[in-house]
C-alpha cells in the first residue's frame, strides 16, 4: 500500500509538471518579449558580419515585418542578395553564376518567404499555418531542453527547436539544408542574447555540420521602425 501511495504521488507530480507544446511556446515567446511586441515592429534593419571560410563579410538585413525581406552580404567587391516581397523571391549571387537578378521558385521561395517575419516561426505558428509537436526533452550540451518539431506550411520543411527547460531560451535548431549540392543536417546554436527595448534577440548564431562550424552570424546593431524604401525588395528588371 505504501509503494502504491508513493507511485500515485509521483504520477500526480509528473502530470502537474508536464507541459503542452503551446505552454512551452508561450513561455518561450514571453522570454523574448512577447508576440504582441514583435507584431508592433513595422520595420527592422540589422547590420553585422557573416563569417565563412575564414572571411568576415559585412551583412545587412532589412525587413518590412510580414511583407518583405532583403539580405545582403558583401564579398570581394560584389554583393550577394536574397530578397522576397509580395509572393516573389529572387537572388543575385555572382559566385554561383547568377550575376544578374534571378527569380527563385518552389521550396527555395518558401524559405525566403519565411524570413519576412521579425519573430520566430514558433511564436505564431498557427497564424502561419505551420504544425508543431513536442517530442519530449533532450540534452544539448549541459542544458536540458524541450524538443519541438515544426513542419512548414508551404514546403513541409522540418525544423527542430531546442528550448531551455529553465529559462525558455532557444539553444539550438537543426534542419536539413542543401549545401553545395548535398543534403546535410545543419545545427545552429544561438547565444549572446541582448535586450533591445524589451525585445530579446540572439546576436550570435553558429551553424555547424558534423560538429564543424560552417558559418557564423554576428549582429552588431539593430534598428526598429526605421524608414525603408520598399523598392529595394523588388527584383530589378
């Protein structure tokens, strides 16, 4: 009888402490400043560096929240551009034979589209039409995390999110990507979180393949609600 009573208490504690995927996401969103705060952002401009193959390249990201995005990386006198607006995605990359602006379609365009939002896809996954599933807990280094599977609406892309069970900070994501013609699993680790007027943003993101750093992104400055000319998002004719 005593063992049965103890087992009952243990079960009751487990049930009370277990969380649903929506509860985890809500606490994750609150830790970042809340979905409402992100929705109030009209535009954002981010500057920093994109590090790859030993080179630190100037990076600029500009967005009209929920409508358009443009990312520029300067390298060896040229500019690599990825942009999306009103259903049209395009890129310009002289290093891959696309010296002229080139339209992007299919799953690649869906990936560009996902970048138009300032907040994480998890924060308002229902409004975006994504699906989520809580897959339990998993250790990432020394950090115990909730593991959440997100399946994209437009491309069925699966991304795993690992969120700290203690402070609900995003520790890592992983997903399959095409790298130089090969499909590989890319793990991205987030760090150096900084508060910008109540909005918390990871200033560093290190992407790894097989444990080796592939790219690093380091933000140096973030500006909210600055004037941005919408024409920069249109593909030049």
